[in-house]
C-alpha cells in the first residue's frame, strides 16, 4: 500500500508546496486546513496521487481528534506528519500586545501542533515507524524586537521537537525540525492584518526564500534512509544572516 503523508496547513504557502512535493515522492496526501474551498482546489490540482482532505482547525482539540478518527482504514498508515500550520499576529511590544493575538499564536503554533501530533502518533506507533517534521522558525532560535510572544511560541516548537525526539526514539519514530528565515508567503499578510502593502515591503530589496524551497528540504529529510534522521535544519535566504540582519539592495 502506498505510503501516506499528513500535512497541516495545506491550503497555502509551505503546506501546499509540501503536499505537491511529497506527492512527487509517491506519498498519498492527507491535506488539512480550515478553508474547504482551498482544500478542494488542492485536491483538483494535485492529480499525481490520491488526496484525502480534512477540514478542521488545529486549535480545536476535539475537532482535531475527530478528524483523525474519521480517516478510512486505508488512509490510517501515516508515515509522515508535517506540522506546518502556524501563524504570526501583530508585531507589537509586550506592553502594547493584543491578548487575542497572543492567544491565536499560542493556540495554533503550540497547542495545535500538540493536538495534531497526539492524534496522529498512535497511527505511527502501531507500526513502530514514522517521521514527524515540525516547522519552526529562526524566531525559535533568536528573539527579536516586538517578536516576544511569536518568538516564544516558536521556541516552544523547538523544545517540543527535542522532547518528541527523546520520547519517541524507542518507538522508531524520527522527529525533525525545519527552521526557516524569511519566506515569501501569505504569512506577513496575516501578521499585518491584511495590509498587503506593508506585507510586501518585508520582501523588497532581496530574494526571500520561497515555499518551494522549504518543501524541497522537507522532501529531502523524509526520504533519507531509515537509519538517518536529519534532526534540525536552519535555512535562510542568502541575504539574511540572523533574525534582524538583512542585506537589502538599494
């Protein structure tokens, strides 16, 4: 039976690109997200392999568990889980931060990753194999001005990834983490509340990473031989040296 990859946040950006890239490797794709119309578009466009869609919000632990429980028997042999769903809301100092923004980032980036992993792990453990790839960020390695809670959420992803690797080694399950720098996706539009001009300005003057770049790295990670675990990757555009050090052309 063809191997299965479970990709969260598959309706746009890195998640969508990853679904297409893993399909090239022969994985059947379980694509998840909150936007039904985008999931349907993905299913129509991705014709190389069978695609099964699940519409749910990773912040909702009951809906997450129900979605995974609803998988038909021939879709339950999940070999790869890509925890990609995540967000950034706002860019404010801690004293001016929005409590709603904080909740959104912690609920999606941290709790959502945990809810999905908790639901999917039993499907891997019964076969004593699997590979979890968590999408972190350079923000999980450095804290930058006005990044406070977003950086905290990605530091949590880093710690959870390390903890997962320790706890699951005896289960034969590999855990990897990909930490991108600046990637040009809808991410900044969400952070800046739909302000497209401000979002676009983030990527002006240099060549940012693209979603496809990250998808190809994820594909490389999960196609290593069974005895190899590429535990952690920090990937930056050439113009970026650190979270706040960026060389832009005038």
